[in-house]
C-alpha cells in the first residue's frame, strides 16, 4: 500500500495512519469492520472539500462499510433557515465525492443505534466523539477518535493504527465517580456527563461511574457519553454493573488504585441546570438534537407534547437521521410535530448547521435544549444555551417563555 | 542554517513534521482549532481564551492541552490553505484529533516535553522545533524582555 500499488489515495491514507500511529507509539495496524466519517463542509472548509475531491479523482474506494456523519444542511429545509446557496452547493459536492468513494451517505451520528451496531471487542475507525464513546463504553468495541481525515483513511485502508483505546491498558478506569444524585431522564444523564467533564478534561482519562440501583436505557447512556466526550474530551466510561467491561469496580480499574474519586452529591444535577442561565424569558429556539434522536425519543416528545401548539415566537426543531425520519413519518409523528408548529430535520445536527449564519439571519439568541452536548457547543457560536429537562423544554416551547 | 546556541533544550518523544524555527506564542490553556479560532483571520476569537485577539499565523504556538471534538482534524488544513496556520504546535499533552489535523496539514507538532514547555517557553522567545528528534530549543530569550517580533 505504501509503495503505491493500490493507487495514490491508499498510499496517502496509509502514510497518514503510519505517521499518526507512530506518534502515539503504535507498532501495528488492526483491521476495522467499519468507518464513520465526520466530514460536512462546515468542518472541512474549502481546503478539505478539495482534498476529498482529489482523493476521488485518484480513484479512492472504501474497503470497509463507511457511514457519513451529519451534514450542515437539510437539503429539503435549508431555505427556511436562510442558509446560503453557495454553502449548500459545496455540501452537495462533498456528499457526491464521499458517495463516489463508496461511503453510505446516511448522515447520522447514531450509526450505533441504526446502521452499524457495534459488537464487543471489534475494532472500529469511527470519528464522531459521541459514537466512539458509545461504542467503547456501552458495546465494548474499540475505537479512537478518528477525526474526518483519519476516518477517511481508515475507510480506504480498512485498518487503523493500534494505540489508545484499541489496547486493553488504555481502557481501564483512571478515576471513580460516586453518583449520589439520581439521574432520572436523558437530560439528567447529560447533566451528569457535564458535571464530570467540567472537572476532568482529557482524552486519556476514563471514569468509572458508580450509580446505585440504576437501570439506564440506551438513550440515557447515549446522552451521558455525548456529554462526557463534549465537556471532557473523553472516549470511554464505565458504569459499574451496566457496561460490559465493568461488572465490578475492581474489574473496571484493572485492580489498580484510581488516581482520584469524585462524589456527585444530591443537588449536583440541579446545580448543573442552574449554571445555564437564560438572559431573558423569551425563548427563540427549543432544539432536540446532539445526538440525533432515536425513534423512541421522537415518540416520547410527541406524546409529551400531547397535541399542544408551539408558541409562534418560538421555533421547535428535532433532528434525526433519514431512517428514523422515515419511521417517524410512517407513524404520523412528523405530522404531529409539524401540526404543532415544529420541524423534524433529517441528516443534520443543529450545531453543525452553520449556527453562526442561522443566528445572524434569523436573530436567534436563546436556545433551550435537553442536550448537554448542544448546550456546550452552541455557546461558541454566540447563542445563550439553556439546559433543562424534557418537560421544561416542551412547556417553554408551548408558552414561548421560560420563567425562572 | 542558524547555528545559534540554545539557551534551553526541551526533550520528549518524536513528533510529526519537519524542523522549523519561529517566534513562540504561549498559552496556559487548551486549544481547539474550531472553537477558539476565527478561521478566516487566524485570530483567537473566544473571549475566555488567554490568547484572545492574537494571531497564530506563522507562530510556534504552545498549549497545555488539545480540547474538544473532532473539528480540529479538518480545521488546520483550512487554516494552512488560507496562509494562516501556525508554524508549529507544542503541547504539554495532545490528543489524536490534533495530531491527525497536524499530519493532514503538514504542521510540525511535539508534546510530552521535559521541562514543561508551558512554563519554560515564553511568548516572544525564538525557538527551533525538531520533531524527528523530539527536541525544542529556545534560541533567544526575547520573551524575557516582553519583546514581540
């Protein structure tokens, strides 16, 4: 491959992987069963778009199933948000190039729930931080954060350098989090991830959470992982008695004494919510996204909304992938959200939808969400994010206001 | 070839990229090329960042950590294409996404140096980075006088 017998694209890919792997002390490559490629045109810029198109001209073809991460544009709805045609045209070019390489243009960050569910012990070349932490933690599969170009390389060579979370020693818990405040819904698990990530931020740290008598859903764990990755840059967690590499705390730590122990006291999650302060009562946006919603999340939102209409001054947005959207349409959920005045966008995630442009064009400022990850990232784009539980978000959407 | 005698040498594992010299810009904070930088100007744009308002273009930038998600893996190439990329990146401790971005953009990067680069190197120092040897040399201590080039 390095000699170029498989073409210049594969030679680039392997050379890239050898450089990155050598930096982190990898001495070998491991085959991966799939790649997950984060490359929207907001991320890649013009330079990245042209780079991907050049690979296609060089005959780049995927060797393993490769799934794309969300786009910055819902091609059926971008006009309603005032996204510029020039940006949309570039996003179309990028989709075309990735598809020509043989990637599946699913545009999803919940590939682990819909397209390529991970298996215990399998090696992956995945690139969305939320999908990587889910695969490592909940399934016991093995992946580093393979950012866009690294996931493209993994798709082209069918392997990745074996360092970091591909190795058993990196997967052991480095610290313990004793949780005495009980998480009861998705937003609470995200708030818990936020609480931990605000105190420990490192790719190389792995928390072992001890939560008494807990029985979290897959969607709970998805919000926990997404928040840990977003606030703490972490790629793996253990939940003792729940995740597969943590039947006991002792197994999770590999028998080593953890470097530190954090305690989440009762009231800690309420403090996380209180740390997100609305500048004023008027709510511009209520957004359920980051990660894209599962069908069960959409169902719950529709049921809790219960036929109520969203206030005219507030925009309600749900983001899903195309698979979930198709089922949500079939079940009538999309129609119910639209009749309530909301929108169900497909193949996007809100924070990659050119949020600065959306803010400038539409005058958005206050954004209410149950996603701790969104509340973290969107602040960097000039929004006033407010993290709250689902029912608080829905009531505010109906009233158009969030009163303290 | 510059043959200035180094006033201090920092050593660590081999990095990526080729040797380079330049003026240092030092942060005690983390770095994310998407959320800390205005990519059209190469200027630190997040008000809470300690390099807020400064340009990274052509500088050898020193950070404590690499932060956040996967955006940096593409962002450094975009900066490079606009002529706004740093000449090299030095971290106390970095992460895979930052290294992926640096390799794609061909920007030299080293980390895990002894002594600690964040406290040893000062903004304004003239430094040489030799990634293959895992070495950073402080050639002129201009940072001590607070001078900027």
